[in-house]
C-alpha cells in the first residue's frame, strides 16, 4: 500500500510538472541610459538608469546618482510585434513603450517617437 501511494504521488508530480518555455528574445540582458538632465522621465534625480531584462518577462530597474543606487524596482515586460511595453507595478511610473533598433553594430531601445531609451550593454 505504501509503495502504491508513493508511485501514485510520483506519477502525479511528473504529470503536473510542465516544461518551462525557453525565451530567447533579443531584449534579454542589460540596457543603460545616461540621463542628460538632473531628472529622468519619472522625476527622479539620477544620472544613470539600468534595466536588466530576464527571460520570464520580468526585470529590475536601477537608478544611479554618482555611482550609487538611489532607486530600484522590479518591472514586467511584454512584446507585441516589435513593440516592448515595460510596466512598473507598485510604482506611479508610467509604462514605457519602446522598440529595438540596430545601427552601426550598436543596439538601442527607442521610444516610439524615436527618442533614445537605452543602449544594450555587452
């Protein structure tokens, strides 16, 4: 009886486990932006921004001032066609809608207006 229960439990675990889909989206990685003015679009006084995109449609945003992290939060990202939407749950940050552009062997994320958002770090 004990081995039957163990076998059923093992079978249940094997059947209920699903395979994790592999995400090879080219946005995965680290993207940075040097803020040109004292404040970024979210009214934070920082001089550098960094987004770390991971393969489960999540990421981490860091805001830096003089090399020190002054703000960090998680974000979610989605893709629809060639448009990436970045949202920051739990904050009052607006969503960012960007697209990926490659010029002269450098990959950029730009707002839909063409304004630079971030550059890929190698």
